[in-house]
C-alpha cells in the first residue's frame, strides 16, 4: 500500500530512495520562506495600524491583522499535502447571508479564526526559524560536505563547513563519503522534523474535533433524510394499497355478491357465497394492513385524532388526555403514533391490565407522551416486547424512551421527542 504520509513512509526500506525526503525538505523550505513573509506582514500591519489608529484609518489594518491567520492557515493546509496526503478540512462555517459584513461578523465570532491567528503568530515568531535551521543543518550541510571534491577541483582547496581545510584528494574523497552518510541520516531526520511540524500544524488549524463534528452533523442530517424518506415510502405504499388493491377487492366483492344473488340454489350458489365471504375477509384484512402501514386519520387529522382512534380499537379500555398546539412534523407524528400503538398492543397482550391511559403535551420544544397501565408490571426491553425497536425509532429523532415497570405494576412508558409545531 502506498504510504499516505511521511510517518508511514519512514519505516520502509526504500524511504531514502523515494520522494519523501525531498518532499519533507520542500515542506521545511517553503515553511521557512512563508514564515518570514508572514512575520514581515504582521509586523508591518501592526505598526501601521497602531500609528494610524488615532485617525481611525488604521482600524482596517488592525482588523486585517486579526484576520491574517485565515489566509496563512489556508496556505498551510495546502502545504500539508507535501508530507500528508490526508486532506485537512476547513473549519470555517459559511456565512448565513451574502456580503462582506456578514462574512466579517461570522469570521470574528468563530473560534477557528482566533486559533488560526494564534498559529500565524507562533509560525512567524518561532516555527519558521526551526524550519530554516532544520533545512540548513539536515540538507544543506551534508550536501556541502558531499561537494568537497568539487570545491577542491575548482579552487585547489576546500573548507568543509567553514571549519576544516582540505587540500588533498584522499581527504576530499573521505569527506564526500562522510557527506553521503550524513545525507542519508539527514534525510531520515528531515522526515521526522517535517512530520512533527505537519502534525503540529494540523493540530492548530485543522483539529480532528472539527472534522469529527462535521461528520456528526452530516450523519445527523442523513439520518433525518432517511427518516423522511422512510415515512414518504410508507405513505406511498398506503396510497397504492388504498387506491389500487383495495378498490379491486371492493369490486370483486360486489361482483361476487351480485353473482350470488343471481345464482340458483345449489352447489354453485354455495361456492359463490364462500368466495364472497373470503373476499370480504381479505378486504377487512387489507384495510387493517393499510391502517397499520400509515393510517389515513394520522395524515389527515394529526396525532390527537390518530391516538384517539387507536384507543378506540384497543382491547383494553384507554383514557386519552393529549393536548397539542397543532400539527407536528410528519416524522414525529408517525413515530409517536406507532409508539402508542405498540405500547397499547403490549398492554393488551402481556400486562393483564384492566385499564390504560395515554397522556401528553407539547412543552419546551418537546413532545411528551406517557402510556400507563394498571397491569402486573415486570416489562423489560429485549424480551419480545418490541421496546428495543421503539427506542431505536425514537432515538432516530434524538428522542428518549424510558420505562418504569416494577413487579406488580403499574407500568409507565415515557417518550420525549424534540420538535416544534408544524402549524
């Protein structure tokens, strides 16, 4: 596998013969040049802004100095590609409105802007001399030692690193051999220094937290899109069943009923009566299936009416006390409705309750639902009750589901879903 950064390339046998040492040297050299330019720019901007501040002319210069970290960080994210193939994300948010004023307000309020300014000051004051020193000592010094025979041939003598005077060819060849060893060692150290500098730069201007935060936001958005798509598909299936298969079954039932009336008494009439009865049963089952997929009362009249309808169809008498300010989002209404239906089904099948109650309201930006019964209690998630699926369905909407069901009862299922009224 091709190494993605200099740290992955360093342990490999072919590192010195690859492009990574030279890429590391280029990263340090461009860092030294860029840092010097940034230092000059910051000093000139600060001095000019301070001198002209009394006349209010220097305020734009001071503001520009405060924002100087943004282009420096952008350039650093590009330079990182020399020693690190992983893209460094831009931590800045897009302004909410167009225009220079909105852009300035957004940037001045961001933590990333001030972090990048701190990086620019550190870069201009400390980091670029380190880059220049490492480049000179680890690359230029060994190259100068390797070039000792060339200096001897051109000038008749060679002063190695301005320290040792070489006048003979044996000493010059020995210096060249030593230079090659130093060059190989310097190539490895160049990778270490460049990798450390790149790691520090990434920590200051492109922290992992920003990337992880962006991924979390995108996952949350994609989860909402999946929920909306799932509910839209449920409504499509309900509509197709209602307008397609159900209408055909109604027509078939009517046709069999008319044929049954016209048929003379006998085996044929008996078969038609049986077929008519089976068609009626299939129609009733289909209507129940449609109601379970996405009840029309929920889509047309909202959660309150749908819960009241579910309570009427429950095997256990249910008291409903639900007060909402209006319609909620379709995803929230669907999730809340199916939680209530599943909870009431569990009450009828497992609790042995004589009565149940569904209550709730919308408060502080949250839909609160409580389903209570006077049954035997002892309900647990993951024991065939379907509570795990309900918890997953609610958690998709950033909601919470809690259960209190001590042995002997009562059982209380509490649901909280953050939402705002849709109308």
